[in-house]
C-alpha cells in the first residue's frame, strides 16, 4: 500500500491572503505571470531545487512553462505535491512560488522549496515568505518535520543526507 502524503480528510488550503502577498494553488492559468517571474530571475532560481540545477533553461519557452505548471497542477489534484503561486495582493504579478513535496525517508516528512523573484528579495520578501511558511506548515498542515533543502541545510549536507537515507532504506 502506497503511503499518503497528507490524510485523505485533510482539506488542502487553496488560497491564503496575507498583508504582503496571496498564496494560491498554482495552475496553468498562471502561465504568463509565472513565466515572466521565472525568466526575470532565472540565474538565481538555478539553486532552488539543487546545487547545480539548470532550471529554468535560458531557452525555456512559454509552452515549456505551461507543461511544468500542468504537472504541478496534476500533482496538487492527486494530493502528491502542492505548488502555490505567490502573487501581489491585487493579483497583478507573480512574486514567486512554493512547492511542498513528501519525504518518505527518515527524520523529515516533507520537503519545501520556495523562491521569490530577484526584484522582491531587496524588499525582504524572501525572509517574510520563509517565516510565513514555517509557521503556516506547523499550524495548518499535518506536517511535523519539514525540511527546506538548500536553506535549513546546505546542498552538500542535503545530498549526503539523501544518500544516507536511500542506503538505509535498501
């Protein structure tokens, strides 16, 4: 039997409003705003999911982004992972994204990644979003021990941890 990431009776939050931003389910309807935000900050985003990631590629297209968003939307609908767009309070611009994925190894029960566009880092949004997420996950989600790879631990520590976890599970 496959383990569930979150219990089937857990009501997944679809929209959260704060004074600084709105967090809502990422869908294909967000493709243009998301693409603009991603491409405006592509160099710094290459360290969001791992130390030497090549996403987003310099030649990424709107269609490539649509395909990515469709995958995230499907994961959300299947309760396998949860991607959120972070938008301005008037919803006219994408400020970043949040990704909540399961970790079925030891110690942690979720991996959380997030990014804000480069233009928002100077305004402190990266720190505000990180603080919000830590509190929100603790208060509103059935997640006990999230990890923020590349933030809570360096990429080198995370890679060593995942290697150790994989070898212990075999």
